[in-house]
């Protein structure tokens, strides 16, 4: 039995055309649903251009973040689906390395939340003027739109998984 999932093709489909027309008319998804008399939930509208409910991202298909900060590398583990409200990433920090330096991803949008799990090593979260030491297996959740960064103070590489939930915005 094959566990391979079909590739997700974001280049075709009705969803792409609906999005282009909606954006040209400056309509939110909710406005479109109301004007069209569509009796679809917002989550269904967001998935109009998907092939199915399951998308598999194989280890070799992960999107790598730009390697602009020495000692910090990351991969985005979730697929780039339309309307996706959360993203899972895996970060590696060399000894002494930090996130949030020049060239790292920008501050997250207002209302964003982040949950991080230390997979291996010791990581310090510097958050809004406070310092939180996290060890193997520790998990932290915080408002990601405030000033923060992670640091590896240990002698070995540290690895953490992070889930970023998008902030509130009009649909």
C-alpha cells in the first residue's frame, strides 16, 4: 500500500480564479459568500483550490528558511496552503546562536501566538524583557507580536519546533 499523497498543485483550479476576481473587486471571502448566496463556511471557501483534505510534506520537500543568520537554520514543515492559519517550523541553533537577528524573519503580525517545544538541548527565550530557560521537552506559548528571540547558551546544537498561529485579521 502506497503512503504517497498526490502533489498539491496551487497553479490551477477554480480557487485561483475566484481569488483573483475577489481581489480585483476588493471583496473579503465573507463578502463574496454573502453576495453570491453561497451557503459555505469560511473554511470551505478557503479550501476551494485544494485537491483534498490531506496534504503530506515529505522530509525532502520541506521549505528551508534563508540562511542569513550564522548558526540559525530552519525549515517550514507545513505546506503553503491558501488560508492556512498556522505554520510549523523546525529550528536548529548552533552553540551561542540566536534567532531574531538581522536577516531573520520579521516580527509576526499583531495577534500572532507562538508555541515552541525544545526537542533537544537548552534554549533561552528572551521575551519582552524577561528570560526563560527551556530544557529538553519543555514547551512555551507566548504572544509572538512582542519582541522576542531564542538563544542557545549550551555547548551543543539545540533544536526546537515552533507553531506560529496567525493573528486576527479580517477575512
